[in-house]
């Protein structure tokens, strides 16, 4: 709102300079209170002896305070950085770093987790110890972070930031002067951060393989169950993890393509098109970026998963890296399909682009939670992740691979035809 000039119009009325930010934070607070009431109420309604009122309330409060922690960090970031994209990127980077550090210290040294605010939500052991000191400390930290943000907002002018934006170069390079280079420049932070996040998440999942290997070898019953094929459990787990990593990797190319729609809505793309840049160059620049880095993302997923899994398993088998890379490349038609659908949405009403995100989320949830929720078989067939073969548990299916790839390419071509005829302000 501040970037679009809407906040300046509001402040021209007889309201306080910080009324908008306070209203937003109060809305988050209301959401948190309702979450605590709803979650604790649902848990108590189960009438289970081990799920008492005190533990349910503690668990719900830990979720609510986690929400407030995120809101306070986001509020602080908006006061420090000049644009919403910078603030959003730094916010997710902070949360991601805290999450990775928490995951590492929980495995290696639990004492170090006590210094991570993200770990305070569960170190009190809900339903067991219910140590409220962690939640009280988290609440005090939220107040401190929020107060700092409040002070910074009151000390800066509207439209400015605590850290002055870095001045750009006076002359653009030859690469930046091209449509492809320009769109890469607009998306470089998203691309780089997302590729790093993909690799870290894949490494984290790969480190679990050692525990699976140890569990199978140490349990006689499990060893007998998988005596004929000891890799069955590993392959089954890999096929499921591939769904998770590919779903995460698919978000980045969709964001790259959706950036074109974002710039169009901001009425900034028209300044580019009145020059010698055609709609077709804009369209294919975003297509090339999305396909290239989408493919790179799934390759990183497969490679990092294989590296971490191989190093953590007792039987160090280098071939498993190749297996993971093949399994990730088997999902490449999904990159073509979702990129094609998002490109097609550029020429359709705005809500269609969000439907593509919804389709990705729906397909992931149906596949990932199918066993847990005991979903019917017909519903399983509605997920795009279930169209392709689940490698390495299943053999490669050329027919489904070719069909999804063809549909994706068709959507790209159709999107290109429609986009060249679209009127852009």
C-alpha cells in the first residue's frame, strides 16, 4: 500500500501516521486469538485422557505465538528495507535460516536449539511438561521486535526506509539491455534464493535415509519383511520425497512467469513494449527463464537428495545419486505443464494465475496425504503428481511422460498466440 501510494491517501485523512500498521498488527493478533481458541477447543473435544485442557492450551498458544513471531519479524523488515519485495525476501530468508538451524541443532546438539526462537514453540514439550517459560520468553521477544519496528516506523518518512536503497549503475550492461537479461534481473533474487532453498531442503530429507537404513537393519521383523528386496522401503520413501521436493521446486518457475502479470498490473510493462521490444520477446524471455531454472531446480533436488542419502546410509552406494537424478528428471513434464498453464494465464483473467497455484497445491496435498487421510482411488487420479510413474519405485512410463510434455508445450504455444494479441496498458 505504501509503494502504490494508497497509504499516503489514507494518511491525508484525519488518522494517525501509524494507524494502518497498527490495524494490520491488530488483525494478526485477532487471528492468533481465534486460532488459539479454535485449536485448543478442537483438541479438548476429543475427550482423550492424555489430551488435557492445559496441554491443549499450551499447544495452541505455541502455534499462535509462532504466528505473532512471524508478524513481528515481517513488520520490522518493512521498516528497514525500501521495497516490499526486499522485505519479503529478507523475511523468508530469516525464517528459513532459523528453520535450518533448528533442524541441525535438534539432531546434533539440542542445547543449541534453546538459543533459537523458532524452537521455543516446542521445547516446552506440550502435553508432557508444558513449560510456560519458553512461551513467556517468546512473547517477550515478540514485544521487543514489535517495539523496535514501531520506533523505526515513527522515525522514518512515508515512502522511505531505514536502510537507503542501493544506487544502481548509470549504464546498463549489454546483457541487461536484452529482454532475457532484464527479466532475469527482475527475478534474480527469487531464483537464487529458491534454488538454495531447494538444495537445503533436499539435503535435509536426504539425511533421514540413514535413520531408515538403521531402522531396517536393527529390527528383525522389518528385516524379514524386506528380505527379498531390501531397497523397497528406500525406493518407496524416495518416490514420496520426490513429490515434496518437486512441488517446492515448481513454485519458483511459476513465480518467474507470474512476474510478467505483476509488472503488467503495475502498468510498468507498457513502457518496455513501446520501445523495440515485442510482446513475443517478453513472452519467450519468461518462458526460457522458467523452463531453464525449473529444470535446474529439479536437478538440484535430485542431486542433493542423492548426495545426502548416500552419505548417511550404511551401505554407501554411489549409484543411488543417479537413481535420484533420474527420478527427479522423470518429473520434468510437470515443469512444462505448470509453466505452460501459467503462461496461458497471462492472457486470461487474473484469477486464473492463482488457480494454477491452487492446482499445484491440490495435486501435492492429494498425493502426499492420500494414505494418511485414506482418500478414495478416484480422487488420487485427480492429482497431476500421480499421472507420471513414481520412480524409483515404479518403472519409467514413456506414454505419460510424452502426454504431459505435449500438453505443456501446447499450452505454451497457445499462450504465446493469445499474448501477442493481448492489449497491454
